[in-house]
C-alpha cells in the first residue's frame, strides 16, 4: 500500500472521529431533555445535520486531497455504519428507560 491509501484511511478516521464527537455532544444534550419528543428531535435532527457535514467533508477531501478514493470512502462508510448502529442502540435504550420509568 502506498501513502495515498494510508492518507485516505487516516483522513477517513479523522472525519468520522469528528462526526463521533458531534454525535456524542448531540446525544448528551438530548439526554438532558425531559420530553421524549424533544429527545428524538435532537437525535434525528442532529443525525441529518451530521450526515450533511460528513458528505460535504467527503466531497472536499476527494476534490482537494490526494487520497486513495476507495480506501477513504470505504473507511468513512464502515465507520458511518458502525456509528449509526451505536446511535440507534442508544436511542432504543432511552426509549426503554422512558417506558420502564413511566410504568
């Protein structure tokens, strides 16, 4: 593997690391709400905004940084899917906590 592969993987990890930090922040603030509707609005609205930021960052990197496209996009996709799985699990756990707390 040449340097463009490693650069692609590294930049993909960096972008998804930033995405994860923003996701954790959104989840932190959404957990502070008392209303389940506000919780889902913050979580899903944050998800949509983060997706737009990730796609914009991917486009900019592919246009201006000499990365290997397959390594870069593959890294972003794998980490994005893993991130969405974790986020969905967190939302379902909150929903179960609300259901158990109200019984």
